[in-house]
C-alpha cells in the first residue's frame, strides 16, 4: 500500500529588516531616497527635520540614520551628535551639497560614517548604505565572537575571523572612492617579532600583545575608520578620504606609541596610487611591510 504523498512545507525566509531613518526637510528628497533604497531588507522611516529625527531616535531603535546637513529646528550635526549619544555604534550618513575632501575629513572626524552628495548618484548611495550597514553588523558579530572566545585558549586569537568582512568593506570603500574620483588609504600595523615568538615558543602571551596593538591603533584613528585583523599579528585600517601623506603621518604616530615595550611596524598604501583593487592593495601593503622588516622601508 502506497503511502500518501506529504506536501512540501514551504517556509518563508526570515528577513532581518534594517531600520533606516531618513531625515530631510524637503519632501521630494525624502521620497527620492525612499525610492532609491527600496529593498526587502530595509524598513524606511522618514522625518521632516532634525528635531523630529531626534525625538524618533529617543523612542525607537534604528540601524542607520541618513540626514541632511542644513535643516530648520535641528541641523544634521545636531542629529549626528544626538545619535552618537544615544547609540555610539549606530552609523550616520550625512547629506551635503558641498562635496570636498576637506568636508569629508571634517565629517568623518566628527563621527559620521560616510556622506552622500547632491545631486544624488544612485549607485553611490546604494554602495554607501550597504557599506555602513555591513560595518555595523561586523561590529556586532565581532563582539559576539569576542564574548564567545573569552574562555578560549590563548592561540585562538591567531584566527583572522574578520578578514573576509574587512575585505568586503575595503572593496566597498574602493568602489565609493572610484565613483567620487577620491582617494582612500589602507594602513597596516603589525607587532615586531611575531615569527621569532612562534619559533621560540613565546606565543602564549600573544593575545595580550595583539590587544595592545589594537588599543594603540584605536587611540589614533578616527571614529569613521574601520579596523580589522588581517593576519595573526596584523591589524589593518581603512582610511576613507585620506591621502597617502596623511596616512603615512598617522603610521609614524602609531609606530612611536610603544605599549608594553612592544615595537610596531606600521605602513600605509593608497588607492589609486598603489593599487586599484582589494587584492592589489593587500599585495602593496605586504610589500611595504616586508621592506620595513628588511630595513629598506
């Protein structure tokens, strides 16, 4: 006797909607951004001025805020500062009508994750939003991993668990810089003597040393810069809107900031000067680090 057929169970995939607050005093701009960002994974909410945006942020949780700079009642800077106070890790993208490297550097130094310019570049807006949301998810995932590894063996820190995500963020930053015809830099910092420590069996305290490097790097970079572990003994930093000269100046400051008696090798490479894609920048960074080890850089 044949068994009756059991119909397949079709389950709707669970969509993790990212709540995005769009703030602009012009209704046409709000509508345009909603149209551009229409996506099943985004829940889009609008506010017509900074005051309303701040009130909404006090009542609800948002994964991202996109705000115009010039508005009545409360401007974009007010929204940015309020957002950082309520949720320091929430990304904020500023809309500005005055694009320049100086403006970008100032916004990043104030804590903005990124900026978009008028008139809008649709592809650039989509890339920028995807980038900052991915970065927020990376921070949350990393925190969970750190908590999970809290009781792990010391050598568990050698696993570059964030390399893939960091590479994706670097790829998005390169795409953004290419569309704007701007520059970005990649800073690479590693602890001097890692290979000797491995050979000599002195790897037990490497977790502490890597944490010292991370603390040192974070002390010098800006709020909008992205730090990732790209090798067991190496951290890399994405520096948006940063010419090579500024990145080199930063690398010198980090290298001079010795912690626990450790020596740091810190170098920088630049898009598009040294390479025009992720693999090329990593190859260039590897070369300058190797040159530094050999005493040539």
